[in-house]
C-alpha cells in the first residue's frame, strides 16, 4: 500500500488507513486496533505521502526517510523506541538524516516518525518496491507515448 492511503489524524493516536469516501468525509481504519471511524472535514488530517522533514537545504519526503530507516534496520522494527530519551532519538535521527534542521524538527516530530515507522512495519505497509515499480512503469509509458 502506498503512503497516499495512510493518514495521521490530529487528536487521534496512531495512523489510519483510508477505507472509503463518504458525502461528509471518509471512513478510516486504525492501524493500532483495526477499529473504523468516520472522519469529517472538521478533523485535521495529514496524508503521509505529503509530509516532509526540513533539512538545512531542502525538504525531504517522509517516504524517503522511512525507506532509509527500513534499509538501516534491514526492514525490521527500529532499534530504538519512540519512548527513548530526547538525546537518543536525536542521535538516531542524525544517523538517518544527517542534514536535518535541528531548529525546525522537534523531538516530538522524531518520536512520531519512529512510531509511524514501527506501526507501518508491523502492519507490512512498508513495501517500497511496489511503488518504485509503479513509478518506473509510468515513466516507461510516458516515454512510449512521447515516441509515438
């Protein structure tokens, strides 16, 4: 599953999977306990594919950071917990993204990224190969249509 269907809902713990749209919003399913909930437009919702982390030079998409963590951890759970000390979290994140902007990326943001990674990994939603294959197919299709 791509990160386009994974949501973070303000005021709600964990992450949610988009199930279907309704007239007033949509239905989402929790990745923590598989309970469904109706989300209206009054909720502050973030799609994981649109989240990025500040660095000193640019913004790095969350997907890239999750891929880096997955490579570092050999696609297993992270070696640290989101409940570890601020110093441990910052040290770990510095290994993942050495140029992250320490003034704009707070320890609470790092905790979320670690927690989200572990939740996505536990639910087998970190399959980046399928997404990269889809992107390469789209590029190939565009190249073929340009040649015609």
